[in-house]
């Protein structure tokens, strides 16, 4: 029983260490398009597919109740900017461009139904690379990415996502989409320190940092007025890495 608990605990630690991309740069949780229902009445996401069109419930409900012309205009512009992958304003309405179709203009009419979208010139299930999932963000549609991938369409390798915050140096991007241990790490899961940055010294498997420096490998310069860097990473660290291409 004790052995089972130890193994289970180890699996939990490994599971929470990974940081798949589930939020956008503004910190908003990405909403899987597959979770969007067909009615605003019982929508728990705040969005719905209404008459074949992806809508934000708050806005479409207001307009259906008699919203003014300015509200309609602003909402159509919002839809094209945020809720459509390939939309454009035509005669005051947000419609799909050229060969694009679907509730979010994310399906390509020359692709089969099993792979209806398009990414990097090839038909795909959702328009994302590396098994990503198309989702709604606060700025635009973008992909929820698995472990080591990043970017608007999961096109960018991001091996730092295999670790907890504050451990970003354990992995680095390798060749052929693989991750490898960073300069100062080795062994399974790249969890063993073998050296430190020049601002620290390795003692008993831990980097002892000089005054004014911190981090797992003493790679960080402390904020002004602090002798030791106690910051283990925050949302701003992740935000800097998640600079999406428009």
C-alpha cells in the first residue's frame, strides 16, 4: 500500500510539472471550440453557435433585443477580429473569406470532412500544428497546445513547458522537435544539476548563488534592493514567451 502511494505521488508530481499552453497572453483560459454549444440559453462558456455562426452570447443577446446600429457595427468588427480565423467585413457583416467556411471561418472547402481545416498548406483536424486544439482567446482564435509546444498555432517548440515555473533552464529545444537537457542539467527528466552559471557555485547538488543573483542555476539578477532572488517565475515570465504571431 505504501509503495503504491509513493508511486502515485510521483506520477502526480510529473503530471503537474508540465505546463501545456491553456491560456492566452492576457492570462485568459482558452475555450475549446468543441465545448461551445448551440444555444446561449444554457451556455457555460459564454459563447454559442447560433444559426451556424460562432457568437459571443453577451453581444448577440443584446443585439437580438434591439441593439443599435453602432453596437451591431462594433460587434461585427469584433467577430472578424476575435471569433474568426479568416473573416472579413462585407456589407457591414463579418463573413468568411474566399474558400473558408464554418462557424469560425476555420474550415477550408477543399479539405475533407475528417480534416476540414488547413495549416501550413496541409489539411488538418483543427488548423493547429502538433495535435493542438483550436480555441477562443481574448485576442483571436488560437490553439491549446500540448506540453512542449507554443505559439498561436502550436508551431513553435517550447521545451521550457516541460517544467514547473522557476525551472525553465532544465530543458532546451533540440533537433527534430525533441527536447534535451539544458547546459547545467543531466539524468532522467533533466532533474540533476551538474553546474551553475558563473554567478554561483554547485554545492551538494544545489547552486549557491552570489549576492545579487538567484534562480535554480543563479541565472537571474535580483531586483534592485534584494540580495537573493526568491522569485521562482510568475505569469509575466510565461507571458514573455507567449508572443503570438498575428
